[in-house]
C-alpha cells in the first residue's frame, strides 16, 4: 500500500494519533507476513488462516484510520481512533489520548 500524506489530517494531536496507528498497523502486517513467508517452513492451515485474517484486519483498520482522519469531524481526535490506539497504550510512542 502506498504512503499516506498525513499532513492533510488537521491538528497536531490528530496527526500524531494517525501516524501512531498507521505505524502499529504496519508492524502488525509485518509480523503476519513474516509468518506466512517463512522460508523452509510452511505454516499450518490454522496459522495461515489466522495470519491471513490478521492481514485483512490490518487493511480494515488502515482504511478506518484514513477515513476517520480525512473526514470532517467535530472532534478531530475522535473516540474511534482513541479506541484503536487503546490496545497499544503500553507502547513507548503512544500519544496518551484516552477514550472519553
């Protein structure tokens, strides 16, 4: 997937949260792809299915982040994006925005 120009997304808090979420999604994609592309080892059908589902989930989350960030929104740092980030609150780069 091509890069996304996050400068279009408005205020700095929103931009930071969007960048943070896109980076976490990219990390999740890399882990799933690594399991699927391991040389010399073919993942079991269950692992393959779970990793493919993880990749589908990454695509859906990426689309959600981009759609929310690009749409006019009364609260630029919307609750939906905060909720997506909540699962990563222990990450050192977490922007510290909590859902209302």
